[in-house]
């Protein structure tokens, strides 16, 4: 039988999670980011909000068309229902809706809250054994800190990431995006998709536990290995990376240029491009361990040369020599760069009011399209929530 041809990029694709209904009982970033991924993959994502709404709606300025910009980007492709969990009738209606229509639930409420309202995994799985349920906690489901709340910067601090970011001798630095929250949301989405796949194969429902602290530990994996293998904590390296040289940003006459020459062949090319082919034979720089040992001396030599010309000039020289390099761009440069445009990452909301980065993956050459902007608070309550209005 002839194989069916893949649809061309001009033909709409059925999204992988089309037909699945997921309930997001969460706020801030981690659960909404997980919900964003699942919604962008085609799931009907029902965002359950308190009467006052997700905290992130109010995290501004800047505000953008009625809500904070951070809320707008993390909640596209979703529906919003308002449920007062303190109202027994509304709470019972939400439980009934999940049990009757839900495929998955994800939540990041404060420890103990879902149990208090009977929205926990044990309760809901007892009523619907094929439900996929994902908890997003702060410090994890077990251990002495399991009941403590937490936020992204607390986990960057507690997990060690702040002490590996920035430069030695300066205060701890938070990574400039919600790396732990968004990373945890990715693990949550991956866990839910995996559990749904297992369910399709007859495996039944599942309870998944993720946490901000576990994500922080996962991002610290090779830093932990360095310490365990040597007994010595690592240090902060600025734009550089431990154990690889040269592999960092160097200041040019008008800005910084990131240079990556992580092996001997690339270092020989870099040395020649900078007009000092003899560096490759210098005992201090002859191989990567030697270059790492003498990094301060090597950087002094490179910096003195690169400071003499603009970054665009050096970028042209190094790229011509086959050396991976890129300028350190600001966000205004990133948004308008031709590569950003070519990828189609920046998507316009269907109402035409906002441009937002889409999902960083494509299926058969197509990036999942944005179906709707972030919903107004409670926009879908009347359509989706069965509890009669009082």
C-alpha cells in the first residue's frame, strides 16, 4: 500500500493533543506555562481562576490590553472560568466537570489547598481512575520542606543557581528569566503528555509530582558532578563556562561578542584569525586543560586585540574563519532580527492586538498557530461551568 504523504506546510495540521481537555488550577508562572504548552499542542485548556483572578494578571506595569504582559504571554490559547472554591456548590460543580469531562489536571496551589477542597489527586483519581493528574510543588512531595511554599527566585537561591551566575566577587545574580518556573512547567507538560500516551496504551491514569526545587537541582547537574568528583565547589564565570576555553563574551570597541572555540582545531583558527597563529603552539594554550589553567593570561591577550575593532567587524572575521560567534543582543535587536522573522516565532494574536512568541517547535514544518489571546477573567464560565449563577 502506498504510504500517505505528509501534508505540506500550507495544509493545516491536527494538533497532537486535539480532543483532550485539561484543567489548570494554578497561578503565577509554573502551572500557566505548563498549560500554555499543552494548549499550544491542541488541548482544550480550562484555566480555573479565583474571583480575583490569577495573581499574574496584576504583575505590572507594564500592562498590555487589560492585564500584565507576563499574564498575556503565558495564557494564550486558553479558556477561563471563575470558581469560588469557598462556595460548596461551585466547588462541587468543578469536581463534577473534571470527573465527567477532564483528561488531565495540573495544579500549583499552596501546599494543602487542593486536599482542603477535595481537588487532590487521590480524591479525583478515585472518582475517575483514568485521569492524569500533575502536582507542581515548591520543594517536592516528600521531605522536611514539602509543606513550604516557594517562588522562582527562592529556588534559584536555594538550589545553588544564583551562586553559579554572574561574576566572582559580586552579589548573587538571578537568571534574568523565570527559568525555574518555566522549566518546571516544561517537566509538567512532558509528564502529562507521557502519561496520556501510556493511558492510550491501556495504562490507566497517573499522578505526577514535579517541583521547582527538583527543576533547580536538575539544572545544576554538572555543577553537582564537579563538586562530588573534586570536593571543591565551583565558582561563577560570568559569560564563560567552566572547563572550556575560550568560550565567552569578549568586549569589542562597541559591545560584546560571544566566541566559542571549545576544541583545539577551533582554537588554532581563532589564533590565526586574531593574527597570532603562534598561540596554538604555546605550551600554556596547547590544549583545552592548559587553556583553562591559563585562562586569565589567554583572555588578556584576546581582549587586547578584540577591543580595537567593532563587534560587527570581528564577527565577520571570525565567521569567515569558521569560528562560532554571535553578538550579545538586547531584546529590541532580538525581536527584529531576520532570523527571528524567518522562524515565524513571533505570532500575532487572532484579534491582531499583540505579537507573542509561539511554541518553539514545529510539526511537519508548521508551528502551532495561536488560536486565541489570553482570556478575560471568567470569559468562558457561562459556557463551560455547569453551576447555575446565583
